[in-house]
C-alpha cells in the first residue's frame, strides 16, 4: 500500500491554448499559435489547429462536473493572455473576465484547490510581432498582465504560477523549429530566457505586493541529466546540460541568482544577455514561494561529437543520446524512467533547501486508444500502471524527506497538442472531437479511487 501524507493533492493540469478553443465574437486576440497555424499549417502536419479543442470555453460546466467525478482535489488551468488582453497590452476583454470568473467560481464551489498558470507557451501575437521575448518590453507587459489577473481574479484564486516550462519556448523557438518564431540563434535564445526570468520575477513581486497572503511559483521541467559514462567529458556535458536546461531558471527562481558556472560558460563565448543591475536586483528579491515540477523523461547526455569554433547551438556543449534497452513510450518516443522522480526530489531536497513542491505534470500520450475500448470505455491499464510506477518513486522520495504536496497528471481530457494535434491522447477522459462527447476512461475511475484512498 502506498499511502500519501494527509492533505496530499490529486489532480490534473491543462492549458488554455490546448483546451479552450476559439469562437467568433468571443473577443479573443490572436496568439503566436493561432498566427503560426494560419500561415504554416504544414508545420502542424496539416492536422487541426488550436481552434479545434475540447472547447472548454463552452463546455466548462460539464467539464467541472467531470473533474469531480474523476476525484480531483486540485486543478491547474491556465489563463490565455491573448483572451484576456487581446493586444497584449491595453484593453481587457470583458467576455474573458466573465468566462474565467465563472470557471474559477464553479471549481471553488466543488472544493477543488485551484492553481492558475499565467503563461503556457502562448504570447499574444501583437507582442510577438514587436519582437516577443527578445524585446524587454514584453517582460513589463507580462508584469502588467499578471497584475490584471491578480486584481480581477485574486478573490477566487490564491495560488499562481507565472510560466509553464519556460525553457521549452526558448529551445523550441530559438534553437529549433517546434515553436514560433522557429529560428536558430543562440544569442537570442539566451536573451529570451533572461527576459522570461525577469518577467517571472516581476510577476512574483506584483503578486506579493497586491495579495501578500497568496502563493506564487513557476513550473519547471526538471529532467535530471544522466551522463552516458563515467568519462570526464560525458560528466562535464551532463553538468552543462543541467545548467542550461534546469538551473538556468531553477536557480534564479528559487535562489535569486544565476549559477556562477553558467555565467562563466556564457562569458566565454560572449553570450551574456543585455541586463541591468536593477533587473538583477528584481530577480534577487523576488523568489518563488514553492515549486511546480513537470517530469516526463530523463535527459541522457553525452559529450559533443561535433566541434566548431563558436557555439551555434547547445550541441556545442552536449548531445542527447538514447540509452539502449530502456523503456520507451513508442507513441511519443520519450523514455519512461520513473526513478527520475526520486532523483529530482533528492536534488530539490539537497540543493534547494527542500523547498516545497508539487508534481505539476507527468503523463503518457498514447496513439489509437480507441482499440482499447470495451463497452464504450477505453481500458487504459497502461496509463494506470504508468501513474502507479511514478507514484511509487514519489512515495519513496517522500519517505526519504521530500517535501512534495501533490500529483497532477497531464491531463484531464484529451487535448490539442502543439505540433501533434490529437495523435497522442493523454486524458483521464476521452474526447470525441467531432461530437464533443466526453467519456471517462478506466484511468479516470481509477484516479477517483486513488484520490479517495489517498494512495493505492
Ligand atoms: C508538456 C507541456 C504540455 C503538454 C505535454 C505533452 O511539456 O507542458 O503542454 O503538451 O508536454 O507533450 P506533447 O503534447 O507534445 O505530447
């Protein structure tokens, strides 16, 4: 029996852009995703775009009933900046205020602990057109947007996140082509990361100033970096990978400053971003109150195999490799390594003063789930097993002193996924995209038992 501490939270995470949908006349502005889909549908493999979702914008009342039926004691949605402030700055969309207020009220009425995220990879296109996160003004626009959210919804929400996985848009949009603007520019990537951190710290400051009793954090994907061998070059590569991919946001968010080692690496190749002492003071003085951690897969790292004079991308410092013989989710191609949860927990305990945290995402995307249907409901035993295996490691970590207070699965209902649309399904609830019918999967019923028993 794996019993979790009293008050441990059970729920799921989702995001506005992946679940809300777009309705003519609802006043939503264009986001980077709406724009990119409109100009380059081939990037999305000509599948459906962010306008085709579970339409939470209309179906939220039914979905909130389903949250209860699947045993949620917590839920993490996100506000779409482009819905609330269509141009990114300036006028607020009254329909968005009405929508989010009603959603939050109804979730509260169910006794489900709300944790609301302000940014899930989605910037209003109007700001993207002015340079997006390369432009420092975006950080201050984000601060103003965050303040609006605290003012408009602070009577209904007391737990906030600034960004979901801020390193992902940096890597996917400025070192690869999975997010707009899909360019490769290491100097810009570092600047974007810095402006994002500044924005996060500014929002933390605003939250504490406006509602001192509220708690605010950031959600980081903290995949541990495992070296390929004991060879010093592989160990060094793993260390650098961890600095870039975890500590670049973890350290300033939790400790208030960047790791010296990272600064030295950036200095060596003239990659230090433009910054001011005042901004560094904002980062130093506004650290998070707790931590959100997403975990899907470990980072397997080896020393770089290509040599160039100047770094053009991160493969100058380290490379990824696939460890032969490991369990892989064949649909998503990600390694399944449950021990990663334990290792993250111990890293937080040892290096980050055992700050309290929540596992804010973990999940299994599966293609062709309808073949597992029996009597109309998907029998997703593989998902139950996946969750159990990760929970065993989380349980072991808590027994060893980890300060983790909740588990959130990705995700509640099958959702639109960035470049993969509906190929891989993650939900506790099945979505029929055409009819919009919702059907609880076996995992959804099991999740309710898990929550009621506070363990399994
Ligand atoms: C996380 C994101 C989510 C979600 C999930 C699954 O990194 O925060 O938004 O998409 O990954 O990934 P995918 O949808 O690409 O399979």
